[in-house]
C-alpha cells in the first residue's frame, strides 16, 4: 500500500546516525550505522528460525553482554545461508566499524536484510562502513531509516516523548519490513533508541513485554525471516535516575516502547508486499488468552482468509473454518462473526440480509473482523494484510 510518508527528523541525545550508499542494492542508501556516544545498555530479540543468518548469530551472542556501542546494518543482502564466509563478513565489517569508532569489536552489533543465499560483496560493504562512520551525525536518523529498507515502499519510524523522573525522555524507532512477516518474534528489523537511563535487565523485560502485542501480532504472509532482529539501546543521556524493575517508571517506559513498536507494526502491515487492505482480526470469548491468540493468528495467516480480504468477500464460514485449525477450544455453533461492525453470523448461523453491507465494509482499506466464541474471557488481536496478485507476481521473480 503506497503511502506518502517520510522518516521522522528527531534527535536522541547520546546517539548519532548515518545512512549511505555502498552499492549493495539496486538504488538508494544501503548501509546504516547507529552509534552511541558512550556504550549503552542493550537488549535484543531475534528470529526463532532454525536457519539464522550470520549477523543474527553474532549479534545474539554480543547482546547477551548487556552493553553495546553501535549497530551496523546493511540492506540488499541478508548474509544468510552463507556459511563460514558469511560469519567472516559479519565479523570483519563490525571490526572495521569498531576500529573507526574506537570501541571493542564485540560492542558492535551486525544486522542485515535482503537476498538469502548470496555472499555479501565484502569490499563494497567495508567501503560503506567507512563512509557511514564518516557521515555519523545527531541528525542522521532519517538517512539511517532509509538505508535499512529493501522492498519497503516508505521508511518506517515512530517517536514518543514523555517525562520520566522529572526528565524529558525520547524513545525513537526505525524499522523495515514488508514481506516475510509472521507472528512469531522477531518479524522484521527494528532499532529502538532512547536517552533514558535504563539497566539492561529492565530493558530486556520492557522489550519482551512490548513485542508481544505489537510485532508478535502482525502477519503479511506468515513466513518468518532468517534475519529478524529487534534491538533496544539506552544511552542514559536524559539524566533520569536509573529505572528499577517493577517500578512505575519501568511501567511508563514500557508503555512508550510499546507505543513506538505498535506504530512500526502498523506501518509494516500497511506496507505489506502487494497489500491493499489491513484487517484487524479480533477474537473474544475464547477459553483462554492463549487460545484467542492462536485463533487470531490462524485467521490472519490463512491464505483463504487473506484472499477473501482482498476480494471483499464476506465468507464468514471460511473464517470459522480457519479458527478451527488453531488447535484451540471451539464450538462452531456458538460463534458470532462481525465484519466492519456488521454481524453476519450469530451462533454459527447466517444473519439474513447482511452480506451486501459487510462486503461494502470490506472494500475499505481497513476494517475489523471479530469472532466471538462465547466460551470464556480470552481475547486477542492480530493485524493482517490481504493477499493480492501483486504479492505473487513480486515474489515469483524476487531473485531475477
């Protein structure tokens, strides 16, 4: 879905940003660098794919230390399924960035996105690292946001500011993603930076909580990438008293992180490859929240349901059918289905004279689809895109 949208122009005290072109993708900037003025607290969440890319393998180990000085990202080549040579590329590029920044190599986190199974042109990447280090500036956030994109139609950024312990704090996120989006964290590349003073263990707790209702509750094509990574960095430059786990300040910080991740998640579904509609799948009355979540994911990820979304076909029986595949408690004779505010099925039976109105609601660019199971109090939501011929055409020729 094409939107006229530009990246935020934001300053986050304690961080500098850069985005440059190194020739790794066909056009535009393709190497981004995020650098902390001093080593920052860090937390990360990574793909659960059993074939993780080389940068994920390296970054996962380095994040465990709880401190990081920089994130190096390149687009156009995922450096996935590239074996020992791919690991060497990730290690050499981060070592160069570390040398240019005057920090330890283990303090630089690598990330990548793009084609899988192709070696990175190392000389181009290293040249890009040098150029990015030279271009670092507090105002480089928009350039970095552009440099991490691949099939994205627009850069995805979000910003929140709030008061924390009497200090003004900024939380800013830049992300990318339009395809290979599945509801199992992580689902894309997202980098969140804040000037709040937050210890690593609190960052980890906040990130885990924030990811669950946002990046873990979206689907475009139900395909999980090899490179999915979310990194949260805190510089401490705001000067607030360090946040204690479980405190009110911790809760406020988590709400802000959740807010920016929710906006990134929404933009990813809006920008789903070939997408023309965004559907909010809402499940109520499930036996448990876990059951509700499984059903929402089954409906949002179903190829048949996505085709119905695209065609504005209020085929409520397919939605119940998809719900029945989730392995959750379900009685089809109890389910109510409501599309865009129009009840089309009550207790598993059609409501006469409603399909035309429901179809009209489905022709909008966004609409809610609600299933009430009448079995308990469990609820969940999932943002899903439709499945269009444009998605098939694009991915049928991705490498060519």
